[in-house]
C-alpha cells in the first residue's frame, strides 16, 4: 500500500495501523518510528497534532490491526500476516516461516526456515499444521502456534510460489529404484537356461533376439521380496512398456520343450541388459626373476 500511495481520506486509519506495527517492531522507539512512517509515506503527512493524538491512544491501550477497515482490508492477507514477526498473533510465540525448497526425490523431501533454523519435512508434515508443529518441536525445539487448516493452506501456497527445486540422480526416484531391481531380476543368479524354465519363475534371455522374457507374477514376487512397494501393478506395466518404446511388451510366446513338444506361454519382455564385461587377457611370464 505504501508503494502505491495511501488512498485519499484514509491517512488516519493507516497511521493508526502503522502505530500498531511500530510498537511491535520497535517497542522502545515506536513513536519516532511512527513519525518516520508518516513523513515518508503520508501524501501529504498528517499534521503533528494528529500524530500526537494517535500516539496518546496507543500509550494508554494495546490495539490490534484494524484489518477490517479500508484501505487495509483490500491489502490484507491474514494467512501471510501470521507468518510475519510483527503480524497478527505475534503476541504468541511467533516464528517466521520462509525459504521453502523441495528435493525432487521420491518421495520428495522438503525444507524450510522456521525462525532462521532449517527444518526437514515430509509432504504430510508440510500439508498438516499439527505434523509441521511436531517436526519443529523435534528438530529445532520450537513449538509454533497452531494455525487453522485454511490459514495454513494459504501460507503453504504462498511459500510454494517462490520455492526452490533441487534435482536428484535418477536412482533416488522410484523409477530409478525400479530399474535397478528389474536389472537385478533379469541378470541375477537365478536365470533360466531354456525358455521352458520361465514357468518356474525364472527370467530367460534370448541373446539372438536381444530380449529377456519372464512371467509378470515372478517379477512382482521379486519386487515384494526386495520391499519395493512404491509402484502399483499398473505402474509396473507402464514402465515395461516404456522400455519397449511404448510398443507391446507382453503376449503369447511359442517355445519348444525338452521333449520336443511346442507350447505357448504368456510372457512379458524387456530389452536385455548388457551386463557382460570383456576382461582382457593378461600374459604371465613362466618365470619370475628375482
């Protein structure tokens, strides 16, 4: 409001509110601070006699901001005000909340400055006032006042408008974790020596086709054993399709059994992982000189 100019006919209301703020900001020198505000932003400044009247009123009584009066009402943002050191509710143990940033891992990790100290949060912590309060108590030993859920949502929305985002390596995402586990499943110790063994839950790699075949249930069981439960069945299927350039990643595969019979099996497949390492030969002398 000061940057735009105090609307005509509202200087008394604005300076009354400025006195409230000045007492919060500078309890010992608030009168001088009010005079500075009047001289700097008043257009024109209020006469000295009227400023003295406002100062006398505030000496006798503690007032709150007249937020419901114009022109203050048009500029008021109560949720944001509650996060400021001289805002409403600052008579309670107040801490300013700033500097929100998110590490784009999965799940994401959030950080913000609470009273100048860094606090680490989960998404649930940031979404819920009570959980946010608990995180502050545990990490920085401060108990911020509890906000109503609607006010808290406004505060977080404002913080997110200017938040920083920090990228992370793919292995810190669910997709990266899934890819590492899929490769371990396809190239692990338990591999089928023939297509027929797929029915036993083993993956089979056809080197000529450059594909690894497997039963989806076998992969799901492997992921469960590895405590990976971040993907639903549908998400796993989408990842497998992506590996095949979004083409078909499953179907019936005809194979010949060890008895010479032909059978069909419903399987999934992904491009084979190239895990073979060519180790160069090392020449060793027949005699070691001393």
